[in-house]
C-alpha cells in the first residue's frame, strides 16, 4: 500500500455541525454544506468492541478538499472520544480521509506499522469505512474508504455545489439510507 495517497477530506470534531459549518463558511468561504443527521450505521466496531455510534456530519468543499464537521450524538467510547474525551469540551481536527482499494487490507497495513484500528463501520447500504489510529505520529486519525461510485458521486456533488454557490442558505439537510 502506498503511503503517498492524496488527502481527500479534512474532518473536525465539534459540538454542533451546523454551527461549525456556518462559522467555517464565514471565516474561510467554504461550503455550502450538506448535513446528514444521525448517520445510519449497520455496525460499528470500536477498538474490537461492537458499540452504538450515532453521529451527524456536515460536508462542504474548502478549495480542493472536502471538509467535514462531525458531532457524536450518543454518549460512550468512540474514535471521536479517543481524541476528545467525552465532557472535556475540547474539539478540533479529528481525521483526514484517504481513498484505498480495500479498507480491511489498508487497516491491516496500518496495524502492521503500529497504528491500530480505532473503528471499522458499515453503513446500512454496505458502505465500509475505518479509522486507523495515527495519532501517535500524525496527531489525528486517518479515515479509509474505497472510492465506490456512491462515494465519488457524493464528492462530485459537494464540489459542484461549491462551484455553483452564489449566496443564500449555506446548509442543506440530507439523509443517508
């Protein structure tokens, strides 16, 4: 596996995705944003233990890279709380995302280099993503997912929305199935 994969997304953990997206737009002109509340997961395995993970995300374009703001809606252990402990009031960069051919093989490759799997999750439609814990070397997690058509199509939608944006509402609510 190549370690020179381009960063596709920068993600920040925050208290409220809509507030964070609006603030980032005001400061940097990013967006518009597509917000998915309570992203449906069929399964989430955090550090080898299956756990509930209810999160919401805002996705927008910031220059050549997608930006994501993510909030955790349920209490308990998670890859988000691994970096920003629950109740700490701390927020900031959480992960960068990379496209890989095989998520499980990429997670195994990171583990072989001393970066354990913090999360392997599946959405209801079968889409798989994972977080390699690269905090010891990079200060943040690394998200891995395969560039399947639904994902690359979503990236294209977000990018095109930024090119077409001429003002107005910065937030559009969407739902993943």
